C-alpha cells in the first residue's frame, strides 16, 4: 500500500460489529477502495526511499516509543503491511487497541518478559498448569526472570515490588482448568495480567473485557487453524504494543508475511470452525464421560474444541490405536489430534510439578477438528480397546471436572 492508502486504512474505525462479521472484514476494510478483493502479500524485506533525512526522523520516532511508522515501510524487521493487517484484525476480535505478531507463541511470550525485565521487573507470578514450554521458560529463568507459582486465590499475596507480570492460561493446557479472570485481574492491582487465550480464542472469551492487559495466542493453533503456519501474537493497548515492537525489532522474532496472510485468512473462518468443532467436542465429552474405559473427563464450562480425559488402561495404547485421529502435538487444526501430555507437550516440566498441576500419566489431550462426530467416536472407541468391568452410569457433570 502507498502512504495515502495506509493512512486511509489506519483511519477506518467501523461501528461495532458482530464477531462473525469482524472475523471476515477486520484488516480488509480498505481493499474495495483499492480495487482489491483478496489482501495482497507484501514479501519485500526492504523498501526504497530517497529521503534519508525523513527516514532518520521516522526511525528516531520509533526508537522513542515503538509506535507504528507513518508512511511507507522501511525494513521488514520494523514492520510489514501484510502482517499489520492480521494484527489489526486480531486486535479488533480481542477488543484491544493493538496487537503485535511474532514468529511463534514462545517468541511472543519472550518479548513480553523482556519488556518487563527491561524495566527492572523480573518477577512473575504464575498459575499452573501452563503450556509446558511456557512453564519451562519461567521456571528455568532463561530470560533472567524469577517465578512464583501459586493458585488463583494466592495471586495477591505473591506480588512483590519487582513483580512485572501475572500469567494464567484459561482454559489451561492440558487439563482445561478454568480461572476466574475478573477475580485474578482484580487481585493483580496495577500489575499487568497476561492471559493465554489460545484454547478459548476470542470466539469463546475476550480476556481484555475481564481486566487482562495482555492476551497471548499461539496463533499456530486456532487462529491459523490448518496446521500450516507457526506464529504468536499479543493483543494489548498501544503503549505496551510499542514496547513489544521495539523488542521484536531488536531481537528479530518477526512474523513472515506469508504467515501473516495465512493467519488473516484463518481468522475469517475462526468463529465457524470453533463453534462447529466445539459442538462435536461436547458430544464426544459426553460419550467419554459415560464410558467405563475412561476414568475422568475434563471439559471446560466455557465449552470449546479441547477435551482431556484419563483412561483406566494404557494411554500409550490409545495413541497407538487411532487411525482417523492424528497422533501429533499441537491443536486447533481442522483435523482431530491426540497426544499424551506427560510424554510430549509437558515432558519438559518437572514430573512432580506436572502431576501437582493435574497432568497425570494417564491423561490424554484431544483437539477436536471438523470431522463427523460418528467417525471420530468410532475411531476412539476402537482405540480405547475392550471394556473392563461395567461401571455405574453417571451424569455428565459427575463424570467431568
């Protein structure tokens, strides 16, 4: 886009629209005026400019506050028009002033930690369970941070003068435990609350509306939705976004433009995909909860397309026994995936801490896709093997946590 088109695009502030409408149109509002229907992909790494004094002034401005550059782009590490479209769209879906995209979810989390550490705020308060690599990043102190693990009720007591961040994931990976986000945000006081909203997506909850200042996504999952793009994004206010852009520029964790294009395309079907997969997941959770081969089912009250369940038998045999379901890490794709967290996604977490967070060795995590529910159930039924002694039938809420 040229500078005039970019300015017009930035000035577009449509009236509030339904989520399904925003998913289709956010980040694309200027296309018709340019005679375009599909968003363009800008693959340039650098951009020509004959005004070096002007470029110097713009770079000085970015160094001061990290604000998005006015006018044409300068260099791919400072920003990209295609990626900016995705950021605009995600911010609108989450109800925040801005969003900053990164090469992965872990790059996004790392940038948040570096922003706070640069201000001398290296202490983090966190609630388990978190995604295993997030847990490891905090526990190992790889970025010079120190973490205090607590339960949601203990957040206020865990805060210190050097606390820079409180982090929760709800529903949590992999147990699907839920947190009262509004209560935790209140306990944080002036400390920013970061909510990993990867599992819920803005279709099911918008943490910013409940007091979170930062909303993290592994965009690799539901936002992309097809298992073919790796990315992360933080939705936040413009002040924090500026600091994140500065860290992204300095560390180089930028998102490739093609990934930005795929993510924007993925957002357009996000509500449809999440709602369809959630309906199937709810039915599978009901059947699993009534199955004598299953010890316990975890399915969040908020709903969603993720199920965790513990089996009486060997969980590894279930993994080996699926044929339609894909035994693989990750989640949020159009096809259904199953994995054993204690062996893979949360293997990096200390075994005692892992079990203390409810990640048992019998737990399996199922990311439900868009296949027919009967086909999925037939595959799970076969993978679960022969039933043991029949148990007394229980209601859904009795069998599920």
